């Protein structure tokens, strides 16, 4: 009989003790962020989609269209096309299909000229698949525009035969 | 099933899942019900099959790395670790000590995040909503700390063959220390909220008892096995990385019921905090990547098995190499699969409500079962 009431009392007390925790936290400042009105800044190492680094010295990219990133990508979502201009290869197209990206970062690591980095972009949403196809050259042009530079000139090959697709080579 | 006229139907079938919220994924359990009690049951798996093992045969060793964050997304770093460990053993790559320490710290942080998520989601299964918010508040801290160094919040792809991708900074270390103090101050709240709660105790004490014999028979590992009183932990029994340098206990339960598994997980989080604390104190300086790791890894012919202790149990990677850049075969031994296989025996002759409690207590990640 005593045990019965004791069990009942201990049980009830445990509920009160739990409630006390709730009440204690009720008067503390809230921890949630009201997202669309408040935004947190991303950490510097946050891995968004990749983009071309703008070299501060030359104000252009360091990509040589070697196609290492194309070959290392597990999902084969990078397309790079380059042309040879004066024995130097330059990219004319550097496009990623972000919807397939698993953000492993292998392309950034494998790049011999360290031309790629992760962007801090996280608010990505689209109405169609095509919205997730990101043109890195266009993004670089937009970045150049912020410092008042015109878009990069499209490199033209000396002859048609020299145009090689990095994909074909791979 | 055709019933003959004149014969009364005794049992009926009930589908739990594949879209049931308490299965935490696409798991279907076919229950043969005798009134309110479960007469027989059969888990039906494979809804989330993504052919992870087959994928390995088509990719190079490096290209398979992002898959490991997705087999078990809750304790992704242990899976990163397991795979890297296997490949490193196969190719004979030495990992620098600092990298090993970073691996241990991040992996243990991830284990805490995984257990905290289980804690919240499991109590949600039992009908308690409040603890979910508390532990997600804490988990958010871990995720933020890991985000700072790994660059992602959930499907980490941080470890590389021979080291880790990025070095940790002072802010990370300060964040870890602040988190340790914070989480330790929260144990009392968790106890008051949940462990001592009379409803929780009544729903979990002496429910879903796994005997040690049963656990061994089914190959159950992780907190479910330790809850049954067998102190088996890969970090102790087959030490890998720098775990032998640290002083930590392996919490075990006595009865093997849900309550014991719950207590084991809570105490394990405290042990993880201890490991992180010691690792931060002993953190050596030096490189974070081994030198001369070839970009196109081509291990010699052979096979290797490496196991790590994930939040759910023993995760093993078995690799067969034929001396190519792609593995010939990779077999992933996932703990959730073995832990799920015991369910039919556990839920026999229990109520459906208890069955939900038992299923949740196994801490299953269904995409990991299917992989």
C-alpha cells in the first residue's frame, strides 16, 4: 500500500521535474533564427557549388582546360571545352550540372592550377532542371563586372582542327 | 489467401510502412495480428536500394568517397573512416598522427550528433515532442562545429586516403571545448525531462529485451549489443586509429531492454566527450596528409577487411582488389541490417505500440539497411 502511493508520488514528481525544465528554458532567449528575415552567414569553408577563382593579379581565371576535373568527377557533371591559342589552352566553356553534384570536392583538389574553389552560395532553388546548370565562365564575368571589367573575350582557335573537347580526350 | 467458407479467420495482416513515420525511412513490416498482439512479422526491405556496392565497381577508389557519406548519413564520418581505413591498409598508406587525431575528434563529434538525433526522434516515436527540440538545439552546435571544418552539415566527405581534407583551426578547438561544457550542463536536464519521467520508464523498462545469446546469434552490434551486457566495442576490441591512446569506458546495460539501450547511448555520448577532450589536449602538430599518395590509386592485388565502430555498431568494409584503379568488389557490412534482423523475434506477442518503441530503440537507418 505504501509502495503504491510512493510510486504514484515519485511518478507525479517526475512529471513536475520535467515541466520545471521546460519552464526554466521558457524564460531564456530563443535559439532559433527566423529564416527569411534573419540569415546566418556561412562558414568560410562551406562547400557550395564550384566556381572559378578570379586571380587578383590578372583578373582572370587560371583554368587551362586540361580536363582533370572532368575525369575525376564521380558523377561526370562537369563539361569543359577548350581551344588552343598560341600553344596555350584556354577554356571556352566550363559548365556544371549542379543537380548531380555530391559535393565531394575531388575536382577542387585535383586541379593542377588551383583554378577552382567552392562558392558560398546556398540559396539555390529552381523551377526546372535547367536552373541548376551553372555556367562558371558567366559567373566569372559577373564577378569581373563587380570590379568594373568587361566580360572575358571568347578565345578563338587559330584553326578549326585544334579545337579539342576535353571530354573526347578523356 | 483464400478462406474456406465456414472457417473463421483468426488473424489478419497489417502493413506497417513503407510510409509509416515511425520507421524513419522506407521500411515495411508485415504484421500478422492476433487481435492487438503481433503473432508474426516480417520486415520487407529494399525500398531504398541505391546499389552502393555495385557503384564501387564502376568507380575509382577516390570517386567512391562521396558514397560513404550517404550509406549512413547520420554518422557519416565513421563510414568515411571505415572506407579510408580499408583502402589505406590495402595500399599501405601511413596516416600522420595529427590527421588521426582530427579524424577521432570529428568522428566522435559526429557520433554525438547521431545519438542526439536518435534521442530526439525516438522520443518523438514515443509521443514526447519537447526533448526533440532540446537535443536538436545541442545537435545544431555539433553540426555548426563540423560545418566549420568539413564544409558540409550532413553528408560529409572529409577524410581522404592518407589524411583529412582540411586542417582544424583554433576556433574549431574553442568551439569544441565550449560544446563539451555545454552538453555536460545539459545531462541534468535530459535526466529530468526523460530518464526519470514515469511515462518513459513504464514504456521502456522490461520491453523489447534482447538476451545476450539472441544478440550474438543475430550479429547485433553497437549500443544494442552493449545494452545486453556484452562490452564489445571495435574501438577497444580491434583498436584502429589512435583510440588506444585515450582513456574511455564502454558503458553496458544489465537487462537488455529499451531502457538499457537508451542509457548506454546517453553514457556513450559522455564517453565521446571525454575522448574529444583528451584528443584536444594531446593534439600534435604536423602534416594532415600523408606524403606521396598517388592521384590515381592503384593498390596491389589482395583483399582487406577494416571495421570501425559507428553510432549503430560495427561497420566493416571488405575490399577485393585486382590491382586496378577500380576495386573489384566492395562489401559493406552495415550494422543496421543485422540489428533489424532481430526485430521479428523481438516483437513477437507484443502490442503494436510496444513494437514501435522496440523498432525505434534499435536506432535503424533504413537507407543503410538497403544501401
